[in-house]
C-alpha cells in the first residue's frame, strides 16, 4: 500500500471521530444470536461511540416491511446508515475488530 493511500484511510477514520452514528440492528425475536448481537452492539456503542449514536433495534417478525425495505436476507444484521458509506454486517457482532473496522471506528484493541 502506498504511503498516501494509508494516510487517506487514516484521515477518513479521523473524519468520523465527532460524527453521530445512525445504526439499525435487525433481529429475529429473542433467539440467542439476536440477544448476543444486541448485547454486543450496545457494549460497542457505549464504549466507542458514547453520546454520539442512535441505535434502532428492529425485530423482523414484528416489522417485516422494514426488513424488506432494507433488503435484509439474514439476521441479525447491523446496518450503518451514517456516517457514509452505508455498511451491513451479518452475525452476532462478536468479532470486535471486524465490527470496528466496518463502522470506521479507529480504536486500540
């Protein structure tokens, strides 16, 4: 990777430091995977985004139209709506490095 490329990537991480995150987590009822996903994203948000996130948890059994509208094909699925770019993560969100990378959160772990 070129030095300028790396600097651009690091700068994009820094750009998100003060932005508000808008996240939607699609779950399927109270299954173990859904519960883990809710617990994991709550923990991540409180630790890395405290005071600058809006998390909406949507049960696709209760609100199937939201799942169709967002093109959800598996659950749990987390969608990062803002800041851009939009990203989708499928699973229980237990891989901290993967989640932080997808959310463009620069952190030392």
